[in-house]
C-alpha cells in the first residue's frame, strides 16, 4: 500500500515575467501556484505516494483555480478550507548567470493568514497518514497559522505519525508580535526529522555558531530536543545563478553522512528545490532502510528540480532513481 503524506501551509499565486525577462520588460506575467509544503506534497505524489494538502483559500474563483491546480497534480484537496477574499501572491524575476533572482511577496491578509486552529479537525485529517510535514514559513505567517500547525504536530505525535519540519526561516517574516525564537522551539521539540542549517540552529535556538561544523550544531539541537531522530541539511555551492552544486548531509544521532555531490550546470528554475529535497528525504526515509540511500535520493530529487520550470518537482520515481544510481547523461528514454 502506498505511503501517505499530509502537509500544511499556504499556497500562493506565482507571477513571473516570461523566460528570464526583468519586471521592467514585462508586458505579461506567467501564472502558476506554489508553496513550500504543497510543493513537497506534489513531489511525493509524482513519486507514487498518497498526498493530502491542508490549506485555506479565498472563497472565490481564484481559490477554486488554486484548488484545481492541486488536484491536477495528484493531491487530495478534501481538507482545503475556504473563506475571506484574498489569495497570497509572490512575484518572481528569474535570474541568470551572474544576475540573481528577485522575489516580492504579497501575503498579508491572505485567506490562509486568517486561519484559526478550530477550523481543522486534525484527527480526521491525519487518519491513516504515515508522515506530516511543515515548514518554518507557516508559523511565521500569523499566530493562527502557528497555533494550527502546533495542533497538527501534537495530534500526529499522539497518533504515532512521523513529523518533519523544514524549519529554515527569515527573521523579517515574523510581523504579528512574536519572534521565531519564541515560537519555533515548541514546534521543533515535537519533530522526528528536522531540515535546517548551522545558521538556522544558531538563529532560532541560540545553539552553537552560524559557522560551526554541521555535525556539532546538529548534535546540540538533538541534545536540546531529544525527540529528534535526524537533522538534515544540504550544502549548496552557487557558482552562478545558472550553475549550482548540491550535496546532502545528515546527523542521525550516531553518524555524520554526506551524499554524492551533484553538479547542475544549466539551472532552469531554482525555486522549490529545497521543497524537492524535503520531499525526496521523506520518500527516502519511508522506503529505504539505509540513511545514506535516503539522503542520496533526496539530493537527486533536489538536483532534478533545477531542470523543471515552476515551483513543483514533477519528476518520476524512475527519474530520481536513475540519477541516484549515477546516470547523469540525460539521454532520451524510449
């Protein structure tokens, strides 16, 4: 039976100038939808898992269009909530070579930001689930979103469901009166798997330094929060906006593990690559006995997302396993 993933977070409308044009050049904008947790859920659905995304959309044509996007990509939307009038948006100007990408957000007052804990029946939503996943962006959006996320995590704990948090966040996102240093510990203490960096561990929890060795920072985080079984991250070397190198890393409580280094010489779209890594990790940990295999799977999924336009990693299990086994030729499959 296919494994089941449940995710929770905002889905935004992404608007971009065609190709690699700058905002000042654009006379039209390309529209797709995306959000960290939904991106991860869709990635897992394309790998063959059952995937459910929980979110709140405006009760209008835009909310229904966004729901249709999720369904189109194999997600169950039976637990989507509707209310209010605004969908979150972000505008992306894609960089190339030595020009960085630029992002402008419009999400304050969105339907998701107004979610309240009582709107979701988490016991029903998490029924038969194997894994629950969230990111550090969701609790930064509003107090209601943070409380709802905490309820989901605690319910998953009670039901014996694995919980992962991709917790890297930005301090300037927290605008509702609470800081990430106040909110994140109560979420992370209930996680089984945490995806973060040495800098993230230092900034959120005051542990170690931003430039500490990863294994040392991860060890300190697990000592602080004993429920955590694995701390996972990725090393990204950015040679240019068009040329990246990716390597996964993990501290599993007893051993420091690194995946193969993957060289991505022609980036098509970097957005959503971290979500593809998280999805690959979830799939890998559910389907492989060996942590190194799971990490190699995650890194391969991440690398392939750089070749896919849009927020979402629409690659197959065969695509990922082929790269994982060392096939970097990109040859035509007939």
